[in-house]
C-alpha cells in the first residue's frame, strides 16, 4: 500500500498507483509484447524430481524447448497456446492421483509466492511428449518464468500409462 492508502497494483494489465498509471500506454504495450525469459533462482532437485540420469538428448531437448518458449509471449503460451497442444502448459493439479508432492512442499520458495496460489499458480510445460516437464511459476511482471523443478519422469502428474506410479530419479551432481 502506498501513501494515503492507495493500492500499488503491479499485477494488473497496467501497473497503477491508485488510479494513476505508472507506465505510459507505449510502455504498457511493450509489457504485453515481452517474450518469456527464464530464471533458475528457485530451481532445486528433490526426490522424484532429479536429473542425474538424464541423457544428453534430454538436456538438448530441454534447452531447445526453453529456446522455443523464449520466442513467445506469455499470452501466446497461456491463452493462445500458439495453436499447439504439444506445450501442455497448465497449472499443476495438486489433487491428481498419486502426486508425490504438494505445493506446501516447495518450502524453498518465498512465502509470498508459496502462500499465493491465485497470483502465482505453479505451472508445467512439456519438454516433449515423452521426456518430462518444466515446472515453475510466472513472476509478477508475467514474462519471467521461474523454474522450480525439472521433471524428466512425469512425476508431477503421474500418468495412466505408468499406472500412476512414481518413477525413480537420481540426483545430478556438479562441481558447484
């Protein structure tokens, strides 16, 4: 809340302070044209969401999907889906059968993100149909997608084809 009790609203189509726009019409249009960028600030490997045994091809597929998504605006992905169901972009169904985690288990996320499912739904994108998912959320400015988990085994939404079983993963190690 700003001075004099006016609400500072950064989550609307046009950021406002009370009734006064904080951006020009041109800046507002630029916000809508921004392409998706990615952040790994909140990425973590946890049991069932580890990438230690993923092939080189899986990693290449991940990078190629991130590259392709980076040419799109959030609106193109979320609303228009660019005419492709291959993105499989949708919020996580936390009540899905055999889902191995719940939103509250993402406890390394900032509290204001974790406790606000309405403004920050956890979403997934497919890497390819058979090679897993990218899991995260869009930032307040809606063009930054924070990658929280990588899901090479489709464990975030277990599938009927695997009898809803969770597939094991192994933690990837690095020099860092």
